[in-house]
C-alpha cells in the first residue's frame, strides 16, 4: 500500500512542504477540491512552506490597525504640575 504521510510542523501543526512549488500545487488543489483559497508562506520555525487560509498581507494590515487603535486609546495629554501664569 502506498500512502503519503506528510511531515507536520512542531510549531503550527501544519503540513510541511519542502519547496514553494510543492506548496503552491497543494494550494491550487485545495481550491479545486474544496474551493478554499489558500496562501503559501515560509515558516520561520521549521524552514519549510505552509498553507494558510488568511492572506498574510491582510493579516499584517489588521495587526497594524490594531496597534494604532491602542495607541490612540491611551490619553497622553496629562498636564501635571502645570500652573497657568497670571499677568
Ligand atoms: Zn513550520
């Protein structure tokens, strides 16, 4: 019996693809078989390639917006020890 058992990443638990072409082929197959749009990205933990359901560019954009929102929510204009001078 011939059965392909893919290696999985210890960090993300995702299937490891050894090169980008292999991952892209799997992504295309996922789109055809399940209609799932998948993105290929390089993993910094295992050095292989993984598939993700999220657009890495979009994810980055969302994270950037969240950081900006928390910075704006913090009040910075605290006037301590400031006494207005009278003329
Ligand atoms: Zn990995």
